[in-house]
C-alpha cells in the first residue's frame, strides 16, 4: 500500500460562473464558485506544507468507527450482525499506517478496540485483532451520541495526523441525552474532525442524523436494509482514505460597504455555510469546507454591493482557498477567483440569469420544498404537502435530477411532472419517506 508523500497533495483550482451585469440601482450579485482538487499522487504539487506530509511518511490519517450498541440493535438481530460485518469491512478498507479505533455506543461510549485511550495503527495484524474484538459488540442500553463523539474526539486528537474522520452508525433516536447535550458535543467536535453518519433501519430521527453529518462536514444517508451496510461502510472508508488535505476554508474578501448575503455549498449536496464564518482579517471571512481528495464541489455566493452609476464596475468579492492555522495565520492553496459587478442600461445583459446560478437556485429550492412537503405531510396538512411535493417533482424534472424524481415517485403519484401536478399516496413505506428526507439535499450538477 502506497505511502503518502509531499507529491500526493492535490492542486486546487477555482472557477467563477456569474452574470456580472446589474441594472441601474442593482445591488445583488450572485456567483457559482466551482472548486476542484486534482492530482493527489502527482508530482510537483504547489501546495505541500511542512505540517502536511514528509516523504516516506505513513498515511496521514486517523479514523474512529462509532457503532450503535443500544438495545434496539437486536430488533431484528440482523441489525447487530450487519453492523459487525460492516465494521469489519470498513476495517479491511483501512490503509496500512492509518490510526484507528472502534467505539461501541450506548448511553455511554466504550472503547472496543484497541482500548486504553489509544489508537491502533493499521496493519494485517491489528486489522485482524480489531475484527476479532467486534465479537464484544452486543446490544443493550440506551443512546447518547454526544458521548460517542466526545470519546472519538479524545482518541482522534491523540494522533499527530492531518486527516481525522469519524463514522457514526445509529438505529434509534438519541433519547438518553438532551438535544442541547448533543449540540454541545457537535460544537466541541466541529473543526476537529469530519464525520459521516448513517441511520440503519427506520426507527431513527432523520434530522438528528443529517444534523450530525452537517455539523461535522460529512455525508448522511439511510441504510434501510442492514444487508447493505457492508458495501456502504467500505465505500465510506475508501472515500475517507482518499482525503489528502484537511480543514480547507473558502476565504471571501469583500471591499468596503459590500456584505455577504449568504454562502452555501450547492453540489454535491446543499449545505448552508453563512453562519459558520470566522473572521480572517479586515473584510475577509473563512467558510469551512472540510477535507478534500480528488473531487469537485460548487458553492453559491451572494454579495450585496453599494449602488453605482451606469458604466461603472467593481470587484464584488475575491474567493481564495486557505488552510487556516489556530494562530491567525493561514496557508494559501494558490487558487483564487473574482466576482465582479458591472452596471449597464442594456436590459438583455442585466436581466439574463447565469445558467449555473439558475440551476443551483432551483436545486436549493428543491431541497427546501421536499423538507417542507414532508413536514406538512407529517402534520396532516395534505393540501400543503401536495403543493410543496408537486413543486419538488416539477423542479426535479426540469433540472434532470432523476434520483430525487424516483424517490419522490414513491411518496406521490405523479400526474404531470412538468406542471408539478401530483396526488399524495395513501400508503407510503416508512423507509421510502425517510430515504427521500435524508437524500433531499443531494443535487445534480449543471450540464456544462
């Protein structure tokens, strides 16, 4: 298995898509910023930093797998079996040299492997020992996910590595601690490690699981059938093993009298980032994006500029990528993009919407109306649910989001997709409704 070296660090690029033309009096500038990181493993990367990699070093990562062992994991027994098999599969996907631990989670968190407040280092022997230790995983007790996360944080922070990642598997509601306790744990862990969260079966709370993933800049999903866990865990671990740069932030600088209205990731999922800003010097702020391997993501940036006369133009924002350090300094990743504003009396120029901006505005609305429609359905508001889910069908159809369209068709009967005419299904399988809610923020990229 290959060691990481300095040459493994990917290179970042930034592209900005926008209509820079504003009508007289226009103040709102919208842009889609595409960030791409490529060439992990290629030679001559410009962003190698002393604290990231040194030649010949082992993979620079630590992973904690948190497995729900509450009493409900025994109903049906296939759940606990599936969780053990999935954890074993994830352990198999660990690269040699990666630090790791397995945590059993109930109303308290227990170290399953290696124990003694330590992390193991992956090699054939420790992987085998870890898989043997999974026999100790048995169901009994409650659920307090905050305690699992705090233990994971303690263990992960004991390793001198760049990438720290957690995997959380739960099958139930977080009933043995208050929502405030879970939020406090998430706040304490945010920025210290990233985490993916998975709900198995249908007895867990979607907003809890998606909230954990969102706070820790990871992915959330449902695995309705425990038999699907092993494949899912393997894929999650392989993705984690592909991450090479941690704690990347989108840095936005704006000129005087210009303010940021919002920043959100819009692909591969919708993730609001506006409230996560940390100040980074005069008129600059950092928005966290988590860890990166070879991948591309899109962000929607909306800026409010001061009014200006026709024919004038200005820089509305400068976008760059940095790795902030705790001491107020930051390592720049070399890529930047500019968001511009130009005032014109050409109506055609100032009223046309950039296709990227239009597409992702629709994808963000799609995520929102699915949530609103499902909430209305749960509250017994059939008319509200029909209207919102009808709009969702219309948006999914128009944007070519076939995966979401398929999920919607399990909750509503589609009469006319283009017009958004639907009827609520009388009977909906719980797994289908939960899948739609969990995956509602998944977007399709604009066809370039």
